[in-house]
């Protein structure tokens, strides 16, 4: 079953990747595609949205006679990443509690 990633979750994934290093768009897309089925046409709107919200900044670096646009997480982006991570912790814990209860435990906790 292929689960769809929400906008908030995509934002969090991209911000998390950018928290460790700057990426240009194609390389960032490849990082996400290693784990999830997303297209380049999905990633670039995410990057534009993150930039419009001030969560990432961009800079260009020359590469083989042209420029690559790199994305860098901002301080506001780090704060947003932390918020999404905490919401994910709660959400995933609640899903796991319902979908994979401990041995001998009923879903309602009794």
C-alpha cells in the first residue's frame, strides 16, 4: 500500500534533510525518492512553498558552465522542523497504538 505524504509531512522531510546539509533541487529529490515515491514535479512546489514561508533560503553555485540552485534551512525553518517532528512523534505513536497493539492488548487499551 502506498501512503500519500501530506504537505506538512513533506515540508518536515525536506527541512530535516536540509538541517544536515544544503542540497540542490535534483539531489534533494533523489534523497527523498530513496524512501518515498515522489516526482520532481512534486518536490519543486514544496521547495517554492518553503522559500515563500521563509523556512529556506537559496543561493547559486556554478556547475559545469551553469548554476545550481542550493537550498539552505533558515532559523525559522529549524523551528518549523522541530514543530513537525514533535507532531509526528505524537501522531505516529497514536497510529502505532491502534494498528499494532502490544501482544495480548486490545485496541481500547484493556
